[in-house]
C-alpha cells in the first residue's frame, strides 16, 4: 500500500498545505482567527482548519477509497473517529500540533500525517517548518530526519532520565497522581510541548521518554511509529500496545529503548495502583 512514490507524494502534499495555509499565518494571525474549542483548553486557528481541509482532499486523491480522521473534523463530527476501527486505510491528520506555540509565534509546532490500516500505523510524516525539520517513518523501513537515519539509542547509564509529560491543563486528579510517580530521584520531568516534536526528540536521542494521559490518534500515530522505527519502544500502563482506535489504559509512555519503557511503566503503575487502593470500595 505504501511505496516510495506514495511516500514522496504525501510529503509533497504536507509541504504544500503548510506553505499555503500555515506559514503565511505564522506570526500574522488576527484576533478573530483564533478560537478556543468548546469544552476544552485547545486553541484552533483558521490555519488549522484550512490546512486540514487541503490535506484531506489531497490525501484522499492519492489513495482512493481511504478515509480521513482529522483533529478539527473529529471535533466537529466526533463519530468520524470510528473510521480508525473500520476496514479502509485511514489518513490521520494533525494540521498544527502545538497550536499554542503557533499562536504565540514560537517555532515549536509541526504538521503531522499518518497512514493506518487495521489499527497499524504504516507510515508517518512530521514537518516542523519553522525549525526546518522533516521527519519520516515507514514501518519496517526506518525513521529519518531531513534524510538522515534516526537512532534513539539508550539513556546514559547513571544519568537522570529526562521525561516530558502531559501538561497540567490536560490532566485530571487521578492522572496527576499517576504522573507523580515520575517525580522521584533520577527522573527530571517537564511539561510537554508539541507531542510530535517530543517524539522526534526521542527518536534522535535528545529526550529519554514521554508520558501522556490522552490518546487522540492525531497526536501520537506518526510519532509512535517514528520512535519504534528508530529503535525505541512504547507501552500503556497495562503493558499493552497503544491502540489507535482508543480505549487504552492511561497514562502511556514511549521511550528510547525497551528497558526505559519498562522503567517508566513501573513508575506510572506504582502510583496508579496506590490511587486505586485509596478509592472507597
């Protein structure tokens, strides 16, 4: 389904959407072009909406019969998320990951696209235009950043583990208790920025792990494949693979290697177990 020709065509489609809809509005947004989504902390801009529309049309043409699950479309039509469990290939689109950074005029945002089928991510593209970064991963073919192969490696023995975690705005009390298991000796924790860029940092060996409490496929599909193809690993706190269609035990983690992933799960599960035991029967 995914070959060199389609891989290149998708990258070109992403680049064209970013050039046409995203970058002309970076640091140029008018007040009326930025809104807060109903019932959430998320921002949405006209750039998100138009980039997703352009990408949806282009990607469907590249793979006739495919479906699209895009962040902004799902917000408007939640039932469209169910396509991830359906029989057709699915394009998963995050038109701007790191919208807060984009609105603030910062460089830490990206556009992400993934192609999935029967619950498996086949390929992922992450384009960070302000940083000059283009990352690509294909299942079984490796991960690359600006054409150079990515290798996550392993954290330095004895060094603190550097971990990015869900921002407090996106966690409830029980999730905060689980994440607090990471606040221990030998682990340095900070709030996440753009999830896509954090995954690329793991694949590059510049971040040791992430721990996230939300499971929206557009935030994770491309990045989790990037980490896996660079030699990393991921797991939910139930020691199960992350499922694109949802219903995961949360938090989940991705890390530079399998040993670090197991360590992360242990820290998260210990605190989760304490939380479960403390609840009234």
